[in-house]
C-alpha cells in the first residue's frame, strides 16, 4: 500500500504523532487538533469526500461555514482553521499531496478580550487568607499557600507548576526552571514571600503528605514521578492541573472582576502588575515564556485600560 492509499484518518494519526513528538506540542494542543480533524473527517465523509484527493479548499471552506452556522465561537472556528492549515502543510511537506489544500484557508478573526486581572490589594488579601488557613501547619494548607505564592510570583502556567520537580527549584538563588510550551525551558525568579511559603512546604509539609499517603493502606505505592514532584496531592501522587484549577477558582470566585477565575488569572495579574510597575515589555515576554512579543503586548492594553478607568474615576475633568 502506498502513502496515497493510506486512509485519511491514519494520516491524521501520523500528523498528530508528528506535532506531539517532533514539534513538542502540549497534550492539550494535540487533543484540540485531534478533535478538530476528527470533525473535519466526519464532515468530509458526509459529503462523500473521504478520500485524500477530495480534501480541497472548497471542502474546507464549507466545513468552516457549517461550523459558523452551528453557532460555534469565533475562537473555535479560528482554531479549526489553524488545525486544517497545519495538517495541509504537513501533507504537502511529506509529499502526500502535490499542493497544500489549506494554504489559502482563512477564518474570522477571534474576538480578543482583555484577560482578567486581580488587583494587587486583592491578591494581598487572598494570600493573607491562605496564610491564616495554613497557620496551624496543616500540610495541604501549607502546600496551597506555596502554590498560589509561586503562581503569582513567577507568572507560571498551571501546567508548568504541576510539572515542577524539586530539582527544578533553586532555593539559594530563588529561581525555578520551568518547561513551557514547545518544550522550551526558562528560569524565572521569585521573591521573599514565595520563598518563605515554599521553604515551609518543602521542609516539612511535603514529607508529611508522603507519610500520610503511605499510612493509607488503600493508597497505591508511591512512584518515582511522585517522589520527584515538587507539589503532591493527598494520596502522594503528583498534583494535577484540575486540583490547582479548583483551588484557585475557589479563591477568586468572590473577588471583584469578570472573566475566568482560574490559575491563568494569576499569570495575567502578575504580568500586568509588572508592566504597571515599569517593567520592560521584552523582560515580561521572557518572564512569561511567550514566543512572540505580540502575545505579551495584550498586557499593555490591560494597563492602558486600567489607566483610563483611574482617569475617569479621579480626574476632575474626565
């Protein structure tokens, strides 16, 4: 069987392996591509165009149009277009098709909303509440304080935080080595409050969480991944993304502001507060691990909007 005779769904699987292994895309991105391309193949089959040579620009445009008619968000349609373009470019590059069928595929520009930013006083109040909760030394409460301090101090993505190993934390220099999108590493500093919370967790609470997990006869044996992980759950395994999301969402739920109440709000807040304090845009880009300066620039819009709100509230001739 030649490559041209391979079913398209098998080619999609090969493409997904390519972006996961060779391009280093995150599991979340690969899952999104897989969902988009599976929907495309179902659409192509419904049009009697399941063969590779029937995957052309007109079919792709029809697919996006139907997606629009279904009421999908513009951001979702834009992502579907990106998934199709990536697959089409790979088909041409590997010689499976003579020309990329998606090279001229365009989707409506996604509405870009300003990210949620929690004010510095609100962050202080949130952390004070966590400190009070951890005052009695309960291991999970001490861990939660360290998590939120580090998320805000370093502007980490939640995936970067849960992926941290103990060896990635340089406590002497107050830095963490994180692996971001595309497998890119960066070193990010953190300050004294985060250092105090992190030292307290690593020097005592973490070991107590392992001891409690070992004492639970129903718990599974601790794996090498768990014992190397910086942040662990009550059962002794590496802490997961969902657990951190639940923690932060619960803390932010009652604070002022609209928008998603998850760990990314702390990342947005840290970046905006840095710019408000006079940090250089390129320094913030490195701090966040953005590949493009354009991605970081959205925080300048946030700072400008905050300035406008202050002006309207405080200036006598606003």
